[in-house]
C-alpha cells in the first residue's frame, strides 16, 4: 500500500518538472521569468542537507523500538536490540522508511513558506506530522502482521 503512494508521488514530481520544462520552452518571451524561477529553485536547493537523510538512514532500524518498549513491555536497551534485529530481517520495509523520509525531507525543504505566513507554516508542519503519523501506524501494522505470522508458524 505504501509503495504505490511513493511511486505516485515520484510520478507527480516528474510530471511537474516536465510540465515546467514544456512551459518554459513554449514561452520564449517569458524567459526572464523562467530564469528567475530556476534561480529561486537553485537557492532553495542550497537549504537541502544530505546529513538529514544519512541520519535518517542510520536511525531507521530503531523504528520498531517504541513498539517493543510499549507493546511488549521490554526495557529500553532490550527494545533497541530487538528493533535492530527485527529491522535487519526486514530490510525491505526499512528501505521504504528511508525512502519516504528522504522524499518528505526533500519536499519540505523545497517548499519555501515565508515566516510571516503562520497559516502556511501550520499547513506545512501539519503535513510533515501527518506523514510521521502514517509512518508510525504503518510500522505498527507491519510489526503486527509479521509478529502474528511468526507466532502462527511457530505454533
């Protein structure tokens, strides 16, 4: 369910940039506006920092720690250990978490909202928090589906 949403988002980004290129080529009289838009886009790219994605990838195996800590009532260090072990057995899900985090960070970085606009900041923050909620819920559902299937096989 998550993979089609990611692929749809990537497709929309490709279509957006393709439409932007077509519009830029079809209106030579507005070339100054296109140049200004491209310069603004490049300025926004300077705010993008790959360290956030690298740290997201490093901490992604800890995604199941809250589940082990709260649902299974394990201690913190036992939860971290079990989370890392469970994550390395299910690397396909962890890669999806890293990809979603990278896309989320990139989109939030590229969307420039002036500080004077509190409604825009509220909407941007709400979207980012909603994506975090979806990731947490999907992590719990993934854990439950694989934990239940392992218990069924073991019995």
